[in-house]
């Protein structure tokens, strides 16, 4: 048994799929299956059962999950503790960014880091808050942008900004509507939602139900941000997003953005990291750089961000 096998095993357990795990780990599915089989042979137990939707950990697999997480966490802590003694602000920092941060801030962050901290390499992964937080807690990321606060003593959440929620569409699609728009005005508006952003979609639907609003015209969910953009560009439907996701199109006049008059839809975006005391020097540098860039854009009011 080695740490690599445990890492592979945990990814399969987390995703309940050899295919998804192999894509995530960037290895072939047969190679991944072979490593898990070696682990099963060494332990003389079956770790997964297969079904039509993927795989599920057996009782033995679930027990191994507990030990594997603890072993990998101790290994990561040991590496980080020793490396911190070097004091050098270099190395790789892995950051999880939401789609809106990916468009609004990521290119600037990469450029600023390359110019000012050439010894630090920033690797970006895009996803939604729940996906990024899971990756952070399993040490696949060093920090993540998230609308959730991390409830773990080894991590901390730094509130970066408050992002309001907007209905965005072509000027023609939103003709005659004024900002801020009441929630009940969305009842008959054709809407295209992101299938992966389940938290936003569920919250919006629950909120509408509580307010007695029936969103009658939500189109089949779309799994791609670029396809959703093109769909909205046709003028046949609008979408509900943070302003920053389509700030470029709004500034170009392709889209119009109307703030939704419902404060409960506003979300604080946090930067979730390990505690400052356990950060690598490079992580601390990038954390400070993120805060600097976010504060600049709040002052410029160009992404609809305000202080949390």
C-alpha cells in the first residue's frame, strides 16, 4: 500500500465513478482500476461494488476511507511543515475559482503573479463552491473562492466581497423592465440556468415558492457557460448570474443587467484557505495579492462587487 494508491482510491470513492476519477486524476481508467485492484489484493477485501450509476464503497471501503484521509492529511501536513522552514515564497499554489471569478479576476491574477512573483506558479481550477470546497478539504487545492464558510479548525474563511444577483439578457429581451426588478416580474421571463450551479437554482426556486412566485418559463438546464452565453445572446431567454460573469458583455452593450430586488439572493464570496499559521509563504503572498485586486475592483465598481 502506498500513498498514491490511497489517493486514487479516495478519488473513486468521492466521485463514485472510475471514469470521473480517471479524468480528474488525468490517468487512464485501466491504470486507475489496476491500482485499486492491487489495493484490494493486498488487503484481501472488495472496496467497491458496481451498479448502473457507477460504484459504491463497501463497508471495508468506507472504513479504509477514514484511514486513507487521515494518512494523506498527515503526509500533507508533514510536507508543508518542513517546507515552511525554508521561508522562500516560491512553488505552486493551486486555486479554485468560481465561473465569475474565472472570467473577472483570474487573468489579472495570473498576470500580476507572473510580473511580481515569478517564482510562484498559480494553477487554477474552475468549479462551483461546493465542488471547490470539497477539493480544498481533500488537499487538491490550496485555496478556493466560495460562497460557503469552511467549518473546520484547520481552515479559515476570509470574506472578500458581496456579490448581488442580476437577471442578464439582451436589451431587447429585457425591454421595458427597470432595475431593481421585483422577484415577481421574473414569473413569465424565459430563463436559462446552469445545470451545475445547483445551489443557486434550488435557492431561487425555494425563495420563489415562499414568496408565492411561480417561475413558469425556466428552460432545460445548460451544462456549459459558453453555450448559456450564446443562448442568451439569441435574445430568446435571459439568465440569473453574478454581474461579474458577463461584465464584459454588459460593458459592450450586448447584455443588460437588472439587479434583482431580493437581498437574500446576495452572497458573500469568501477566500477559503488553510489558517495563516499553517500557510506556505507562497500561499500567503497570493492571498494578499487576491485581496489587493479585489479591493481595487470594489473601489472601481466595475464588477458589481461591494464590501461584505
